[in-house]
């Protein structure tokens, strides 16, 4: 399939399968210990049901117009297996997708949706195990008129997302690691997670209290 419009880009850089697999084994909290706030989506975007699990994969970015969902509906046929479709929706009044669109995306191997907007037919996707992260839900569908873009830089959840960036989402939140830093951040996050796993609560408490008391003393709160 080819698309001649510059609004739709199909060729994007992607992380290696090894990098994606590494991030699939890390909680967003472990990654957030390494990255800064510019890589963490705001809490308004959240999993749409409890115990949603974790997704990790390359960002396949979409921008839709106000009250419209054309480009997301086009994206499900263009994304590659393992991609996370990330959407900058034009508003949060009309749904950019419903149960059938989510089912087709799942069938085609898409890892999940992260939507700065709203969606509908939540129960169908929950029952099928297709992860959805969004602002919320709305029963009314959007139009299919455009305009919009596929695989351009977008703003989602308060941060900039580029095509091919690594998106990790779970019950704790959503983080986006720039592709150029994906390998470096992965190694640091894995090392910290491994160290944390080997630390007992007693050892953590002792170190934590020592640091807190030292800071309080340095700030003049205690003698």
C-alpha cells in the first residue's frame, strides 16, 4: 500500500525488537526514575479499566481534526504489528474509535491505543483484552472528513511524541522514550530495577531515613 499525500507517512524509524522486549519487562515507574517530566504523559490520560496490563512499542502517531476520526481509521490499516497508535485528537467530545475499529487493530497486531481524546465501546475492547489509554469515553462517533496526519510529530498527554519513539503504558501511567535515547534509557532503567529488586525493605528504610534526615538538617529544619 502506498500513500502519495505528505500528510500520511508510512516509513518511520523503529526501535529494534530487542529494545521493545526490554521495555515490555519494565514498569513505567522504573522508566520514570530515569527520564524527566518531558517524557511522562499527564495523568488525564489513563487506562480505561483496572489491571489493564502493560504495552510497549514504537509510536505510530496520528493527528485528527476536531470532531473527526478519519486518520485514526486509516492508521489501523497502516500500522505494523507491535506498534502503539498514539493519537492527538481534535477534541474530547466525540469518539475517535469504537469496538470494531479496536477489534480490527487488535487483529492486525497493534499493541494498543493511547488517545488524547475519547473513545467508545469500552466494554468490547476490555473483554477482548485490547488495551486503551485515553482521557475518557463518549458514545457519539466522530465524522470522517479530515483533515489530519499520520506519522508526524504530535502532542499527546502534554508531551511531544515523534513517530518511532518507544511508548510504554500500564496501570501507573504512560511514558515515551525518544528513539535516540531508547537503548541508553533501557540499560539504566534495567540496572536500577535490578538493584531495587535486590534491596530489602529494611535496607531501603535505613538509607531513606538517613537521606531525609540529612536533607532536613541541611535545610535547617532540624538540629
